[in-house]
C-alpha cells in the first residue's frame, strides 16, 4: 500500500478518488471535496497534514486533518472542516479495518498531538480499539444531532406555512441566504468576514456538486422559514434552519424527508436545537490523554474562494 501526506492545497484539491471513497463509506456530508476545500481555503490555518492510503492504485483511506499550534505552543492535529456545526470521521473503505489502523498509526507516529472534535460515538470507540495510544473521549454537551430514519413521507397540513419551494441553483441559493439581512439569520457570518466567504463558497460549491439543497417556505404567521441540507451518499444533514423551530407537523420537515427519500438517504440528521423527534446521534471529542488548552482564532481577510475553489472540485 502507498501512504502519502498531503501538505499543500494542490495535493488535496487534486486528490483522485476522494468523492468515490466518501460515497463508499457513507462519509459525513461535511467530508466531501465540495465542503472541505472551501473550508480550508477560507477558514483553515496552520498546515495541511492530511494522509491518503492507496491500494493497487485505488484510494482506500483518507484522514482530512491539519496541523496548527495551540495556546501553549503545542502542535495539534485537527479535522479539516471543524467548528462550523459539522461532524467528522476518518474515511475508510468498507471492510478495511487495516486501513483505519494504518491511518491512526501514521497520525500518532507524527509526534503531534490530536484534538479531533465531533466524531460519532460508535466510530470513536473503533478508533480507540485500533491503537494502544491513550485516547480520551469527551462527550459534547453543547452541540449534537438527532437521527431520523428516512421513510416515505406522509402528507401533512400546511396551514401554518405556505408551499415549500426547493432551490438547487447555486446563484439563487446564495441570493436567498447571503443577503445583508439574511446572512445573520442563516449563520453565514458578518459581511466581508472569513466566515461569510466560507459560507458562500461552501453553498456555491456544494450546490454545484449536487450536494446541497435549500427548502424555503413563507409562513402565514411570521418570517420566512427554511432548511439548508447537505447530502452524503446515505446520510442527509439539516445544517441550518431559520424562521422558528420546525416541528414534526411542519411541511418543512416533510420536505426534508422527501428530499432524502428521493436521494436514497437512509437517515436525516437534525440539529438538536430543531426539536425534531429522533434517536440521539451522540458526538464526542477524541484527544490524547494529556492534551490541554484551546485554540485561538486567527483574524484575516476573505480570500475569494467562490471563484478560486471551482477548479479543484471533481464532484
């Protein structure tokens, strides 16, 4: 097997087989090129330190990580795409536990500590079992998802909201959720900020790749409601929602379920704040036993990824 560290933008952006691997292992919708590349271009700092594993010319493993310095001067490895309401994992081809072990051994042998956030609990336990290094799991209490199985949606009343409109065109999506009055509602960041540039770039790139959809409805009793969904191969995630808390009788919930059903998703993950009923989808942080300190944000100007990102997207 061939093991390669991807340390520069062009290596990660030009990686062959990334989307195919993500599809085969039902990777987090936030671990696809159309989301990770805009994140690194606009919000990433430090140095890329991602690791790719190939077997017979096929990509079978990928650790999307970067190296940055924490408050106490230690080098820490973090996931690409973290801290924006996402969850993460190592990308490993199906039935290739050996590849997971290779990735963890390579990461832990680098001499850098790890501080991986927002990993599904079941996967985190498998990572602990794959290495003898003392790793500590810390359950997240401020952010999480609930998982709702996808079934054929039943018709529901739309008395409280008008017809739901699905938007897939990138330009229309951006116009609806990144305007001066809408960006704050959607969590898109202040105009001119790095977060705003990332949000616009991620929406643009993901919509162009067919991995993001916007559902909009005008409420009869209040402001416009909406859901912004990101899609993997078998998992769809409601990444943002505005205009009140969507309840189980809302047409927006049906629209999200309908969208996931049509795409072949097996589940929809909703933010816990949405108050949609479902099974808990616990997330944990995985750190080395002696890791201390938190990271400081690095200020800077937007780098214009809406234009620069596209050449590197393959799916």
